[in-house]
């Protein structure tokens, strides 16, 4: 499944490692160092939007998102719910006959 993280960026949900509130990044030197190293390796995708609200960490890149952590969390939980739904398409066809 895929998650739209804003600014025309779509990523695979299975690749998401974590989602961090952007305001919390600067409160941790470890997070700042990690992001700085990834920027040097060109593994950070910065949003075109002027306001970054969340940092989405995937297995190969880090994305700055204009969407809030809460919004992204809701989107990932919707995907989780959808993926657990059973396919009743055959059952529905039998009911109609």
C-alpha cells in the first residue's frame, strides 16, 4: 500500500520506519546529526511547502512533510485497516445469483 505524505510525495507504507514531529527534531542532537549526515548523502527529500510539520523516515530516505504527525498516523492506520479487510467479492457474487 502507499501513503500520500503531502507535496506530491507518495511512499510505500512498508518502508516507513518512523514519523517524528518536526518541532521535536531540534530538541535532540542525535536527530539533528542523523539528518545532517543524511542531507550530505543526498537522502533527504525536502518539501516545497514553506512549513514542515513532520519528518518521515523510511528505509532509504527521509522526507520532510507539510502534513502533521496526526494526519500521517491516521493515513497509515487507514491503510492497516484496509489491508486487514477480507475479500468478499466472490461471496457477494454468489449472493446475487
